[in-house]
C-alpha cells in the first residue's frame, strides 16, 4: 500500500480559522471604552465651548469612536498587525484621518474672519485627549485581559483615595497654589503609596484568585506599573493637569468649587478623567 501524502495546509484555511467566531473576540471592556469616549467627547466639547473655543462636534464624536475602535483592527485581522502596523499604529492612523477630516471641513466651510484655526486646534486637542489616551486602556485590556483592566481601576481608585486621605491628614506643601491650591506634595506621595498597594493586591492576590493560570509578574514590574499610573493621575489628569486648567480657564471664579470636588466626592472621576 502506497503512502498517501497528506494535503498541505493552505494559507487561506489558516486565515479562515483565525477569523472563526471562536477566534475573534473584542478585548474586555472595549464597548465600555467607546461609551466613555463618547462621554468624554461631550465633556471636552462643552468645556472648550464654554471657554469660547468651539469644536467641530461631529468630528470629535466620530473621530474618537473611530480611534478607539481602530484598536480592534489587529484582533479581527491578525495578519495586518505583522504586515502593516503594530497595534498602536492603527489608532494613530485613525487620529490622522480625523485630523484631516477636521482640516477638510474647515476648508469647505471657510468664512472670512472666521475662527477656523481655533476650531481645528480645539478639535485636535479633543481627539488626542480622549481618543488616543483611551486607546491605551484598550491596549491594556487586549494584552492583559480582565486582570489588567481590573488592576487599572483598582490602582487609579487607590491613588485617588491615597491622595485625598494623606493630603487631608498631613498635606502642607502646595503643588500648584494658583491653579489647584488644595493639592499637596504629601497627597501626591500618598497617591503613589496607595497605588503600589493596589497594584500588589491586584497582581498578587486577585490575579491568582480569579485565574489559576495567571502568572504573577516580577515585583519591580507591578511596582513600576503602579508608580507610572499614579504619576499620570497626579501630574497630568485630575490633580493638577489639563482638565483643572480647562475648568479654571472656563470660569476662574469656580476654582474653589472645582478644587473641592475630590473632597465632596473622593475618587469620583468623570468621562474626561
């Protein structure tokens, strides 16, 4: 009896298997990220509009949804990730397309003595602040799954709690007295310390408890992960960052009320946060 040669695997069959329903799935929480992107788009448009910096709202909404959704391109078409762009390249492509749409819209609707440059600048800021930054959350969920996404929430909330608690107890040295007088360097240290605790709880306790196959990362990795998230939260987003600046720019008289928001609602963040 002659040996029969087995049929060789066809590239098309492999690609078809990759695109089967069992293979293709969205990263955890991706639908929620799109919802938060829409909420953040609305908040940015409202803040900038109140500061007499109008945006192209339809481009902000559609562009941010496109940027966030572009993170799924390598998931549905894995070969494109290797042949064309890395995973973060696709959100950047979507961002560039949204910027080009904003420029084209202003060219088509050009008016003399208009405010086209302001609208373009405000629109690009909204796309970068909401769409691109939210893409990192999607990428985290894609690479690390539910545990990574859960760790992000825990670390952020722990950092907020630490900044509020330590700042209220022993806060003395102001970070930015004119922009946000209630924020202190002691509170920033508390945010970092509590974030490290939250990261340890996430990866050392919750991870193995939720999944027996979950691997525990090296200590320096989860510690550095917590420190970077805490620093981002303290210096860039809520405590002294761009949102505080935008709110103060809208109405300087509201700075005291804005500064007291964490005291009235500790750990509470909105769409742009």
